[in-house]
C-alpha cells in the first residue's frame, strides 16, 4: 500500500482494542531507520488515536497530501511507550 511505501511499515489489526500492530518493517525503510520493529503497536498517528490499519494508512496519506515532511507516531514497544518522528518519503 501507499503507507508502506511512504514509511516502510505494514500495519495490521491489533490483538486488543488499543492500537495497530506492525506486522512488517522494510529493513531499508524509514520505519526501520527510526527503530520500529515487527510487533510494535502504533497507538496514535499525529495525535489521532488509531485502532484499525486503515486509519494508520489514511492518517499517513493525509499528512503526505498536506505536504507534511513527516508524522509523529506514538508507539508501544514491549511495555515502553515512545514517540517516533517518522519522515515521509518523497514521492517523485
């Protein structure tokens, strides 16, 4: 999908109500560069709480369309919650 190309992650449904699990990380993508890994849970994209992969994709695409240079993800890794500033890949 477009989001995978822009940031190099593949979001999939979370096991619980909270967040969206990352099921794949492009080793050469922006996500891997920023330390995201398979199994991390995306809780929010640019301040918008997410519970479905489609929301993650839509929020990333909206940021790209708005000309933003990146998105701020709130991510849970193991039991730590952190913020990851994820640059968007330039299309073109």
